[in-house]
C-alpha cells in the first residue's frame, strides 16, 4: 500500500512544490520512497509515497508505458498479477517493473476503462492519458482503499487522505451537511465531513477532462430477487464451494516479497483466515492479538487456542485504557473521521506493534460481517422480516435472547430508545433495517445536544432520504430479501465510511502496515451474494456457511461461539480512567467550544447525568461522547473553519 496524489489544472500550471508538499504529507503511507512526475505542459502532476511490498528494487512510481504517454500512480495490491504480466508480455508489452501496479497501466492501454474488470484486489489509482487529455481515477469495488478529491479554484486535487488535499492548498473547513449525515450514519457514499471534499465512491471510476468531471459505476452488489427460482442444493455443497473460493482468496494474499502476518481475535472471521492461510505456508505465520484489560472485551485466551491449533506464532499485545487515552488524538487525526468507539484507537496501537515487530503486511478478517450478516442487527432483521411464518411468541423469545446476548451492542448495532423519523425508509423499502434504527436512535440523542442554529438548518433534514436518493433502489433493492437489502445499504455506508476506515486502511497505514482482506475479494463476495439468506443466518447462528466451510481449521470454541463485535471498553464505564478524563475535560472546556455544532450547556448536563445511568445507558451514551470528542480533535488538529 502507498499514498498517491494527483493534481490536474486544465487551464493553468501545477506547481511541483504543491505536489511534493501533498506527497510528503503521506509519508506514513509510504516511507520507502517518494517520487513525483510533472507533465511537460505543466497541467498534471502525480505524486507517490511508496511502501515496498512487491518488487522491492524496480517498483518505484509513477510508472510510464512504453512511449511515456501514459503515467500511473497506484495505492494497493492487484492479485493474480503474474498471470496478467505474462499475458501482457505475450501481447507485445515491455514491462518496466515486476510490480503488480504496472498491469493496470497496460490493461488500460489495451482496453481503456474496461481494465477495471480484470483487476482483483484492494486499490485506488490515478492515470494520466496524454493522447486523450484525460485523467482516469478508480477505486476498488468495496472502498478498501480511499480516494478523496476536491475542486478548488478550477483545479482538481486527488489524494489517498484528506490531509494531503489540505497540504496542497484545499481550504480546511467543516461541511455542515456532511457532519449532519455522518452523525446519523446516513448520507451518501460521496460525502465527507469536510467542505468541498468528496470521495470517489466504491466500485466507481472518475474521468476528468477539460470539459468536466464524470463518475461512473463499474461494479455493484447484485443480490438475487427473492422470487427467483432456485434448484435445491445441500448445505454441504454450498459450504464446500465457499471454502474453495475463500481459500483461493487467502492463498493469493499470501504473495509478497516481505513477511506476511495475521491479525487474530477470538472471532470466526480472523480465525478462518489464519486457519486457511496456515495450509499454504511452510513456516508458522505470526498472529498478532490485542489483549484488553477488561475481561468482557478480551479475547486473548480464545485467540491463543486458535494460534496453537494452526501452529501460528502467537504475539499478544496488551492494551489498557491508558493506551487508548494516550493515542486517541493521533489515531483520530490519522482516520480523519467521526468515531463511535475507541476500537479504532486500539487498531492504531495494534498496527504500531506490528510495524515494530518488523512486519509490513497482515491478513485481516474485515468485511466478513458485512457480506455474511454477522452483526446482531442482521439477525434482528432476519427475525422481524425474514422469519417465514415463524410463531410470533418464538420470535419474541429469540429477540430477547439476542438483546441479552449482545449488551455491548446496545445503541451501536442494536436499537436503543427513541429515534429520529424513519418513515421515508419504511415507505421506500417496506421496513426499516435494524442498523438504521440504531443509527437513528443515536442521532436522536445527538440532536438534543445540538446548537439551535444547527437544528434550525438540519433538524428536519432526512439523511436516510438523501442516502436512498443516491442509490438505485428499484434496480438493486426492490424484490430482494430484507436481510439482503439491509446488507446492501450497510455496505454502501458503514463498510467504506467507518469499518474500512477506522478498523482498516487509515489505522493500518498510520504505521505503514498493509492490511489484506480476503473476505472482500470480489469473487468471494459475488459467490456470497448468490447464497440464500438461510445460509448466512440460520436461526440465531450468524455466518452459518462460513462456520461449516472453515470448520476443519477452527477450534471447537470458535466454531460454536456467537459473534462478539470488536469494541474497546467504553470510557463511560471507567470514570476513573484517563480516557474518561479527556472526554470530560474536552467536552466541558474550550475543545468543544471550537466545534460549531453543539450547545455546550446541553452537553454538560448530559455529562452530569452519567453517574446516575445504569450500565446499559452508559454503553449507549458512550458512542455519542466518542463522536463529539473525535469532532473536537479533528477541528483542532486540522484547524477547521466553520
């Protein structure tokens, strides 16, 4: 993984110093080298900060094609690239490097934008096409790798992180609309909390010419309609095919010219990945595990047992609330987003430990819950909307069991208390996904803390209406099973906007770590999309098909264990720890006064009520506290203007 920068000025000249300044800001993403290229006419500049993973000696970027009329910068990995290299050479191409990145350049040379259908992996890239005077930029299908852009003074800026855009001269300002959407986890896949800064959506590419900018979709989740006929097939046959597809994705992600490790929790996802990976390695893989000081959140013992099962080298990393406090500011600056729990900070600490251990690449289990229905809110949707004539009393009993078994998910993944209106969602879909109910409940809590002028401007605005308005509801959602609709919407919002940011790319790349996600291989996801809902959720068992597919490589503990979200202990539960002290001091002091969205006396009253709250209420309110605290940090670190 690397950091990329591109600046395109159709009617002026790009300053090399500006490209260099923006690229330097991404040094943490690519500490192994920094280069840039300027078009002779001065209208285009490309910058690249390199993290050397494949082709350590000749893989520097930007890369040019044979006649030097195309130039590219790439962030990410293309898998199965050696086969494509051979095909390109057989077709007459002369490759300058042996890196995976170069294949995108020559595929584009041959087939244009259709090259995206041949690329497998997690990536973002920008390519300048001199003959056609076109800047072509693309992002992977799921948003694993970030790609931000802004137009300022008629100049187009693109970069891997927002901070590089600011370094290039894009004004650092709050987006009031983007902030409103972010707090409710609604909005659209293009929005950010920064004014004028947008994202190339997952599964899209951008074409920029002197005539303007266009975004085009090249991939989407295609869930089958609920009324499509299916040939009967045994569970074992589905599981066997899934095992084959997933194992192939894991095997491909073991290819690197540096050592590859694995993040290992006590969850089914990372345990499946390390179990399958161990089948394809001669030497033991290194397993990195966070060990929390709160027993309710610690999975070290389960992970240790799994590491022993597959012969991995177990490497526990102790983490305390004080570590979360010490690293909260830097981690928030790195992720550039609103956070709801300090779990992103924990991943920040984990990635630093991996770097200090001498590793650059890790396999992770991210994405599995998003495509296989792993979170409790998907099980709630299954009970409420896909229960297939189940007895009402049985449904009520199972719902209670679900809530009792997931106390740490209250208000975050499961609904809690009153919500803002979801009437438009219910009219559009026929139901309201449980994750939207949870987010709407959080937004209801937040609205009681907002400043009057902000409420007057956005209090009646429906973020979920905006979200659905940005999607092709008729083509991609209508007629699908409710759980599949819920999965689709989650994958358009929380997956790229939160999970892959706070628990993925930004926390890993803050310490120059490349995270590889086999569950988000598009061959894996396209297969999963064809599975009946009952193979994803079977009764109260989530990710049923994965359990059966990976059972031979799992411990019995992991195979039988219910999903436990990766969360850090809430600050509101630990009134004497320093993270809680930071919350109190910041929200009661000048830190909050610098954020133009909140009414400080109302926030102070909420803080005063926390000692009288029960444990469940504190868990639910902690997400609001973390969101406000992270907003304060971002406002201060980036000097955001109102």
